[in-house]
């Protein structure tokens, strides 16, 4: 029997890799390999044409890096939209999340075009949100997501794009509507660093499952892992003071 695999394209890791975002890739790789799933990692930088992958990850960065990335990413908007509609999984963190929407408007300078995989937009706010976050989803078990936010962008979602989770601690998308992150089809965006996936192994497995199901066009059930330590870390962060 052919060994199963997923391919993961890491978008712009040289420019967008703040607050331990590489830990998300390490978590995906480890949780696949512990199960005997081949993990094909593709690093994609500004000079590269984006290849077809099962899963795309894009991390966070400063405004300066986002300017450079947005121009390159926007050139491949049609291809990325096609991949989304084929069921590819996307995970965007902070600045990467903002570029999965329609645009990011900094305080100064031109509007940065996003690729509109999410029906969302972001504008620079006057206050910086820095602290621990706990939020509850309607599709994960356990339902909680935990992480650390550090952003001044205010993101607003609409249409068929829905919140990734509802806040119990923290400011999330904009400090106003009690939402954190966004999701549409297999596209997920969030402001949670920390890194996100090591603290939320159930979300990592959810994303791996979606990527496998996209690749093999069939339902996939992952073999269980001994996640005792991972869930001790997760529970310790649930409800942690901002």
C-alpha cells in the first residue's frame, strides 16, 4: 500500500516569521511523522512561483515585510483562489492572516492588496493588543483555542466568512465584536502566535485531516497520539490572564 503524505507550502518564511511561527510547521511535521505520514515541505519565497500543495502556511511580519510580500502574493491571487476552491488548506497568522483578506490599510502608505481568500479587511488601529487569548470554537474538541496576540491591525469579517472562534479572554480581531480569527471553506486566519499549533494539538490534527482529505478525496481518521503533555500545556493556558 502506498504510504500517505501531505505537501505543505510555507509562504514567504524569510519575510514572515515572527514570534515563533516556524513552530507551527514543526508541529505539523512531527504530528505527521509520528503517525507514519510523509511530510513534504516546500519553502516558497518571493522569487518562487507557488506550486500546488495540500496545505499552505503564511506567518506574521512587520508592515515593511508585508509590503514586499503583498505585491508578490497578489500576482498569484488567481492561482491561490483556484487552490482554495479545490479544497487546499490555508492557515494565516497575524500579518499573513491580514493578507488572506481583501486588503490591509496601514496608518501611512498605500493600501496593501490581499488575495481575498477570506471576505475580510484590516485597517491599522491606534492601540496595540498584546496579551494572552482564549477563544471557543464550534468545531473542535476540546472547543478552546489558546495563544498570544500582538497586533494593532483591526480585522473585520463579513459575508460567508465566519469567526474562527468567540473570545473569552483577549481582543481578537478588533477589540469590538468579540471574535477571533476567520474561516471560510478550508481557509483559516488568526492573530494567535505563541506558536499556535503546539498549544492546540487538536487544531493541528484538524488541519492535517483536512489536507489529507483534500489530497485523497476521502474521509481520513488519524491514529491517536499520546498528547498528555500537550494538553497539560493547553489547559494551563486556558483562561490565563491577559
